[in-house]
C-alpha cells in the first residue's frame, strides 16, 4: 500500500532507520519558491521527455529483438532502461542542503545525447567545471577567447554525414599541418575546451562547435581572419562547403568563424542556453513558433513537441551522436586548471550525492509510479511534503 520502509520491512531486506523530519538540517538560504517551482517544471518536462524517448527507442530496437540480434531494448539503447529499471531497492532520497529529492537504486544511462534527464545533470556539472577552469586561467595570467565554428547545411543533409564531415574537417584538415601549428605558436596556444552542439531547424541539422581557447593574454581577436581562411579550406576539403557556390562562400567568410575576446564563463555558457535550457516552458513555446523553427531547436524538443517526423529525427540524432564527446578538453588542460576528470556516467549517477533516505519504495510502489508516469510527481511530493506527501500520492494513484 505504501512504502514499506516507512514502517519497517519484514521481507528479509535490511530495515532503514526512520528518516529525520524534512528541513531540520537544511541551510537557511534556500532558493525562492518561484525558482523551485521553475526547477520542478523543468524536471517534469524532462521526465515526460524521457518517457517518450523510451517509447521511440523501444520501437526502433524491436526489429533487432525480433531478429535475435538483441534480447532487450536496453541492449540496443541504454536510455530505455534509464530511471526505469531497478538494480535493487528503489528509494527516494532527500538532499537537505539543496532541498532536492532524487531516486536511488535505478539504472542510469549517462547519455548526454539521448537522455534529457541525464543530460541536464551532466551539463550542469560540466558548467561548474568550466567556471573553475576560467577562474584558474585568469589566476595563471592566461588570455581566453571564445571561438565558434559553423558551416552551411541544408534540409536534405543527413546528420551522420554532417557529423563525419565535420569530424574530418577538424581532425584531418584544420588541426593537422604546419599552417595551424604556426598559428598556435604565434598566439601562445595552451589548450582548448570544445563543446559540440546540434540543433534542427528549417534548414535541417546544424552541428556546430564553441571552443574556449587559452593562450597569451595579449592575443585578442587578431587571428580570426587567418583562422577563417584555414577553416574554409578544411570545410572545402571535407565536402562541407562548395567553393563554386559563391553565395555560400561569401556567407561562410562572414559567419563561418566567430572569435570573441575578453570572455568569461558566462559568455561561454550563454552560448549553450538554447540547448541546455531546452526544458524551460518559454523555450518549448519558442520552439513551436516560426522563429524557433527557423533558428533551430535542440533534439530533445522533439520528445515534447512530437510533430510529424520528430520520432525519426530523434532516433537519427541518437544514432549519429553515439560515441561522440559533447565536451572535449585538450589533454593535460584539466590537470593544469585544477579540474577533476570525471566521466558523464559518474556525473549522471545521483546515488553519488550526499542525501538521506526519505522513503523506500516497494516493487508495487515503483510499478505504480512508472505506469502512471508519476516519477517527477513523486519527487515533487518528497520535496514539498516529505514522506507523508509521498504516501498520499501513492494512495491517490491506487484510488484509495
């Protein structure tokens, strides 16, 4: 009927201690109520999107299961198991410092591409890493510029092809060879942080990168013209730019490379907002407008919008990005700037957080929350009303 942990278990599992009342160890400086409501709205949207992702990915995996190539959908897409499959007792944990709740005992996929829930957690923690790096770079007297690379794209382009061509443009044609090496030497290049972003709009898929370059403090934007020339050559050789298309070539020379000086962490992170804050209600509304479609939306929007072709586009995106790194650091740069090297999977694992067990869910409890798509609602209840609210939610879902 309710979580067995709330009254002690008698099924052979270890009993957990009665949790302390909520709020007794919380710090006084808690987020304003309206901010917490906004966070909960985002979480509800992400769990809703995760449910849709599971549905679409399971459907795509089914032919491989039918053929015997896989036994379970999770063998094909780990995201189908994320925060759905349990590996032990499922708990609702509460972090008093942040007044936040999360599940324990659940599988997590750690996919920054496929999973809207894991992505939010991973990216927020990566933001903190970048802030740490920027602070350390300033202390070491390094200059930092924000470099954005883009290229022409059309609605008929396939994302896997664009990703491969983009990879070739960077690895085979831009960063190899003496011209790029000489440019790095002139500016005293020390390393970079590269963020790979993908959006989709009226002109189809748009992969692009934002890079923080660390170098001598007196560089500024002096290398933009030369870098644009090198990037143009790389894009031509990789097939991303047609040199005979004069209109595209002219536009490329204006927009292909953007270099900004005197940046801070906020400047870099602001570049990520369209994709990283996709779950906010105003971003959802913008995605449905003509302006939002033209500018481009993050693929996780498909999971909420569910428009014609969105299921196919989402699966294409998940397959194309498998194995790609969303954030890349030059080897040795993290150590130099005092940033720990932590995997996406580790950052997505909420069990690593310091928290108290608020409630332990029975298998029937967990099945009830899943079948009613009430996972986010259960976390809301835990944060707002503690274990009593969780008990009340479970009772209401049973119709009691």
